[in-house]
């Protein structure tokens, strides 16, 4: 029987990122970088994203983030543009939901981008459409039923 030389299995490794939930400093884009919104995940460490400048790019998730920072469709990310390939980029950073809202408030992101704001954000959008799902009854109507 081989002797265990490690400090635990995969469950121990999963618990490492709990300290990363602390507030971090907001990172703004620099030269050669752009904000983007993920359209879909392609697998193999790649995703398709629409950049703020209007281009759709194939983005590669860098090794430091791979299997540590989970990116989903609709997330706001910071990508590094490539000089030699305009249709490809590298994911540098994923913004949390509150950080993305701050970027929009600072004017870095346009108002047209829809952020994943959860259930509360979806309800506000439905109310703007004017569609009313509720039917109001008078007391007389209830008596007839």
C-alpha cells in the first residue's frame, strides 16, 4: 500500500478560493485592453465575446484563471487584444456583478449592455415593457364567482 504524501484530495483544493471573495480594487482598461461580454462558452479554455468596440472575438482564458475563475455567458470580462490577430483576444480578468455595475456607473461600459443582475434585474426590465400579468377584480366580480 503506497504512503499518502499529499495534504488531501480534491475537496481540499476546492476550498482555496474562499479568501478571494474580499473586496478588491477595481481594475480599469489600459492600452491594448478592452471590456467585453461573454456570448457563449466554447470549451477547451475558450469563449466567444463581444467587445465594447463592437467586434466579436474568440477569447482564450489564460492559465492562471483556468479552472479557478468560472466564466459563464453574460459575464463582463477584461480582454487583452492581440497585435497580430484582431479577431482573437486573451481573457485577463472577470468582473464580479457589483464591479460591472460600478464600471457602468463610471461610464466605462455603455448603458446598452445588459448585466446579469439576477432576479431583481429581470423584474425591472419586464415592468418597463408595460406588460401586465396581474388582473384586478372588483368586489362585485368576486361575489359573482
